[in-house]
């Protein structure tokens, strides 16, 4: 039987349960069920046709092109790199649920692109964004450089392999879900603050909640490993994490330069970098590491705009929704 979470093998023993927190997270995720069919895009089509100028339309097209591939990268990493190495059956239960949620997000973005881009050529180009849109290709290459480094590992048996696994998990939680997607959410909520694309924003509320739970699970895994094997978290590990987050901020800024190339009133590259550095500092804090950038959140529309609506949604129990969640909805500090 495994004694540490990253010990090789496939522990099958659910009782006595070694990590009940992972099982609680799995049960919470089951209660947090929604479907793509609940998202109403009908008003969005009118907004795209009548209310968005060329600069905003370019922003939206780039955004949905990123969405089309981002969650597929995460899902592949779950299956190929994470599931086989996190050795607790209750943790693997959560990962199996997360994989379902990533598939749901892929379906959401598939539906989004089919609705927003009726032209088959434009739609095909968006789905192939990793190949033909340089700013999105750069993000994908960043992801693959960090997360594919453990692709060939079938067993984590050395200290160096464990550190590499942890860096994969940090890249996944802090950079992909915690930075790239949080930047995308900022664009969505900025548009909604102007009364645009409410269908996209309402679906994003649910994706946002899922992503926050995914990050919480990853941070719980990292914290568990830290308690079991504190020697892994040395100055070299900290330097690698800070360097990784700095690269992620620069990579996302390249995307921002593309997204905002038409000039979108109310969104500047300076504010976007500040927001990304703020998010990066939040992630460092969640890892138990000192903040590096010292940035504050420049986007007032990100502060409290969505908390009440999402809270109300998850406290509701009506026939239109699959499952109700009672209690408070807590967002992480990134807002």
C-alpha cells in the first residue's frame, strides 16, 4: 500500500480513507452539475450582429478560438500525465469527475463556436487555432513544454521526477487554468459589464466555478505532497515556479496584443499585464510562496460583479437545473 500520495502504483483501498478531503471535493463536484443546454445564446447572436464593432468582434473571435482548444489540452494532461501518478483512489475519483467537466467545457465551447461563427471556413479556422493563429500557438507550445516533460514517465521513483510532476501540476493549475483562463474570463466579464454577450457570460459563470474547484484540488494535492515530502519544495522549485509564471504572463500578453489589436475602449495592455501579474501573485500565495509582482487588480468589473448571480444560481432548486448547491459560493482570491 502506498504511504505517500506520489508513490508509484495504483492503491485501491478506499477504507480506511487516507485523504478524505479529495472525496469531499468529488462529492461537491457532483452537486455542482449543469448542462450546456441551459445556456441561452439567442441574445448573443443579436449582439454580435448589431452591437459589436470590428475591434470587439476580433476580440470575441480570438477568445472563442482559444476556448476551442484550451480545455482539450487540460483534459489530455489529466489522462496522460496526472491520473496515473496521484496514488489515492479518492483522488482519482475527483480526477474522473474533472475529466467529465472538461468534456462539458469542450461541448460548451463547441456550441459557442457553432453559434458565433456560422461560416464553415471561419469555424474550421477557429478550431485549428493552434496551427494557424500564432498567439494561440505560442500558448499551446508553452503548455506542452511544461506539461509534456513527464509524458514518458510511467512511474515516479526519483526526487527529480517528483519535482517534474509537481511543476506539471503547477503549470496546469496556476498557468493554464489560473492565468490563461482567468484572462479569458476577464475579457468575457468586461463585455458583460457593457451589457454584451450575456449567454457567454452566464455559461462562463459555471465554467469559472468548475475551474476554481479544479485549481483547489490541484493546490490540495500540492499541499499534501508538501506535508509528506517537504524537501521537494526547495529554493530551486520556487525559482522554477516564479520563472514559469513569468513566462506565462509574457505568453498571455502576446495573446492580449493580438486580442486588443483593434483598440478596445476600456481595456489597455498596461492594465492587462497588471491583472495577469495580480493573478500570478494570487497563485503564488495559494502555493504558499511569497508574491513576486506586487500587482493589484486594475479591473473593477472583476471585483464583485458575478458573485451574487452565481451564488443565487447555485442556491436555486428549480426544474430547469440538474442539481442545486446550497450554501455560500466562495471564489478564490483572484477576483
